[in-house]
């Protein structure tokens, strides 16, 4: 059974779900278990990556950069493969994605912590706080994942991803960058804050997807896709929180 539901997350949409089928049906408990598993893999990978970098001595930043680069590129490729292939049993691909994203988080967090002591713990608590706030707002129906809401947030997500991709290509081949995207001035802080708000709102769509999936009796394997969507949102929120805190600290110090 397919779910008639539009999500701001590109891996959760009607065409995607129409290709999936199963006998057992989706449950909230099953979705939470799979979210926990993917998050655990991400955290273990992040800690392992950070430890390897710390043991690299003078090459710590080189290793951290390599872990972050490999994790981001391979994680992106794995996500695209998952989206394009839409496997009935996505456990291996999603576990691999979690490990790659852990490499990104570990390398990036270690570098940020060196320059801004205490920032990783702040970003972690910030991510938990944002997630809790979004869930309370969803559960109390303060914000509802209506089709229009999901369409707008989905459009913003795609625009932001295109902006980051443009920034990466410009930096790689020309030395230029997208104005204000990485700057620590008031406008740069505002841009990152806006991106963080959009990232946070994707959780509303993710929660709505799980609820709708359970109500309509979606196939059991959709629990993995729900967990995958939430993992993407949580990692994005954590990274943007790190960036926002770093920009604020730099601005205050200057």
C-alpha cells in the first residue's frame, strides 16, 4: 500500500513509496528502533573517526579533513543511490550512509572543537533541544505538515542543497565562494540561522510521514526510509548548529 503524502524530504514522496511493497505494516515502535540503530552507527563512526584523527599526531587536521571529505562525498553518493534504486531491503545502504556521515561528523567536530572549545557539546545539546521542540510543536499541532507546508520546505531544501553544491564547485575550481554563506558577519550569521530553521522544519515533515505511514498501513520496510529521512535531518541540524555557533563566536571575538 502506498502512502498519499508529500514530504519535504526528497527520499519520502509518493512516487518513491509507490514502488515499495510489503506484508507487515509500519509501526511507530519499529521506526524508532531503526532510527536508534542508524544513530548509533553514526555516533560510533564519529567517535572512531575522531580517535583515529587524534592519534595521527601532527597530521590530525589532515586526517580530520580527509575523514570529513570522504564521509560527505561518499555519504552523498550513497544517499543518491538509495534514492535512485529504492531497494526493498535498504538496510545495507542506509547503514553504510550512517557510517559515512559519522566520518563527516567526527572529522568536522574534532576540527571545530580545537578552534572553539566546548562547541561540540553545545551543538549536541542544541540538536536535542531543536528536535524536542519540533516534536512538541508537531504533537501539539502548532505546526502541521500540510501539503503546502511540505511543498514549500521541500523547495527550500532543494535550493539550499543547490547553493551548497555551487559553493563547493566554486571553491574547488575557482577560489571564489557564494557571498555570505560562510562569512561570520551579521548577514552570514543570518543566512546560517535561516538554513538551520529550514533544516529543523524538515523534522515536522518526517514526523508526519511516520504518523501517516502507520495510519495507512504502509509496508514494514518504510520504517527504514522514515529512519533514513530523520537521520538526514538530524545530521543537517547538528552541522548547521555547529556552523552557527562558530560564526557567532568568531563575530564576538572580532
